[in-house]
C-alpha cells in the first residue's frame, strides 16, 4: 500500500493513505488544493497543490476531483458595490412593475373595429 507523507502545522510529519487525502484540481491552477484530516490532532489541513504535487498524489493513487470555476466568477467587476438600499429600492420597484406592464399592455392592445 502507498504511504503519503504530509505535514501538519501542529503535529509535524504524518503518514497517510491515498483514501485519507482529498485532491481538488481547479481550472484556475492557483486554487487547486489537497486536504486531509491529521490522524493525530484531527484538524483539517488544506494546502495548495502545485502541478508537481498533483502529479505526485495522483501517481500515489489519490483520485483528483475536478473543479470547474464558472466564467462568471472570474469576471472583473467594476463600478459601485450594490448596497442594502439598492436592494430595497429594487424590491419596491418590483411592486409597481405590474401597474406599468398593465398600462403598456392597454396601449398596445389592438382595438376591435
């Protein structure tokens, strides 16, 4: 059986089996990580997984979970941040939408001759 050596910041070096390690490979390489529960203190330890670490862990039998980050999460956002007042104003505007829609429908409704 393969033994994986890792380190816990509290306990130091620990030995793990592939089933004790979680490997997440992200489409954004800087967000890839591996995690394990320390067998001594039971803390969850999470560390960045470089390409070399991914290669070593997968070679050692750790299955890689793929994490596809949605493009929306990577978009650059500019402008003012939406605040609670903006949300409240939007909510109040929604209450009047039916009145506006009814008025528009009345104008656009064809007349029977």
